[in-house]
C-alpha cells in the first residue's frame, strides 16, 4: 500500500515551462491539467476541490464560485500572467488568500511585440507578404503598398507603467514624439529620460499617429477606445493593443476600420479570445491580429513559470508571496 502524500495538493491549470513546473512537481502533490485547451469550467471546479494551491492562467476565472468549490483550505492563487483581470481579487482578499502574478519579467518582451506590431501595421508587412504569396508581384511599383513613416511620427501611449515606458524607449530609437496618458503622471526626471509628455486623453487621441494601449483592464478602461474615441483620431491613426481585448470596443473598431475612420489596427489581444477566423475584423486589410503572444519568448515564459512557482510555493509555506497583487492580506498578520 502506498502512503498518502504529505505534500500539499495543488492544481496546475496547464503545462507551463519546465523552469517552474519542475519546482512544483518536486515540491507538491500536483494535479497537472495536460490538455492544450484550458480545463472546462465544471472540470476546473471539480479538480480544485480540496487543493491548498492553485496555479491559474488568464483563461481560468477565479471567483467566489471557484473559491467555494476549492474549500477553506485554499492558501494561495498564483496567476501565470502579469494581468489578473481573470481573478476576483477582492473575493480572494475577503478569504485571506494571497494572489500572485508575474510582473517585470515580461515587460521588455511585451514591448518588443507591441513595437513589432506597430512596425508591421505601419509598413503593411502582412499585406506585402500576402501579395508575394498570391503571386501578384509583377514589377517594382512606384505606388505599391505606400505607407506612413514610423520615424518622427507621434506615438500616444495609454498607460505609462512598466510596459508603456519600455514602448517609449523603443520609440525613441525611431525619433518619435512621445505622448502619454496615465492616471498617475510620471516624475519630471522620468519624463525627461523617456522624452515623453503627459497629455489629456483627448489630446493624445487627436495628435497621435500611433496609439498603443498598455493599461490594465478595469471597469474604467473597459471600452476605453469606443466609437467616440475613434472619431477623435486622425484618419491615418493606427491602434496597437497588447493589453486586454475589452479595452477596445471591437464592434466600433471594426466599423472604424471598414469606414476608414482610422488607418489601421494591430492587436495581440481580442474580445473574445480566441478570435475565430470568420470574425468580421479579419475581413479588413488594415487589421492585423496575432494570438495573444506578446510575452511568448522562450526566456520570458521560463521566467514567468519560475515566478509563478515561487509565488505558489511561498503561499503554501505560509510565507509572503514574492509578488502579491493583494498585499493587504498581510496587514495585521
Ligand atoms: C499577461 O501576462 O498578462 C499577458 O497577457 C500574458 O503573458
């Protein structure tokens, strides 16, 4: 007869890179969801029953229903992402459960992709590639695939946190003028170092050639870019979104692209995800969509895995998580 394991039971909602997974498999009694797709809701609720730790992904909703299904022994939720809009943090806090995320390690990788999307959309790279693949390239054409310049253009950054600032650094290399909008203004030193100027949202929308979103998804930022916002933009403006899909009203974006209210959009995130191939947005030649891969470099995903494992293991030991999103759970402990 095998002895029951004394290691804490945890549920890992998807296979994550080995850098973190190994630590979890060694240190816990882990139930690993091996499928490429997320666990269906009823399966998730069933599998979390009785666990002390949960490693969730942005595809798993962590709310009162799930916390009830898990039970009062649940000690920690570690979210394998910097964003945590899939987690009802106040619900966890009410139950004294710390929630961890993976900040910092993905900042530059995400900004790299945001800038790649900006370049690709501006210089019409997907259209050029399609043109060659369709065997339409007959000669060098003076009017072929003309595009706006990136260098010396104006970039409007919405959300001037870690990733927004990295975006500013990249834009500097292209001599762009940088505007930003954030509820918290950067210090004069940071503004000077990043050559960035704080403006009201209306000014940012009206003046920017490129608008890149780097804000969290909150009730305040839900549908931040809606029909009225698109109407304020330049007809050539290109919108880049590597934050969360619902920050854009996608129906309004489709209409703005279709009616040439704006020049283009390049999205890493959509609403809903995944976007299906028959989504109307994909009928627009000036829309570019990739499947939520901004942090998807080998190194970064490995670091995220290490960090998510460190959060989970600390929570299981009753220690403070290295990166808690609700540090208030430690007040008065
Ligand atoms: C995050 O971490 O929030 C990204 O969207 C996925 O890496």
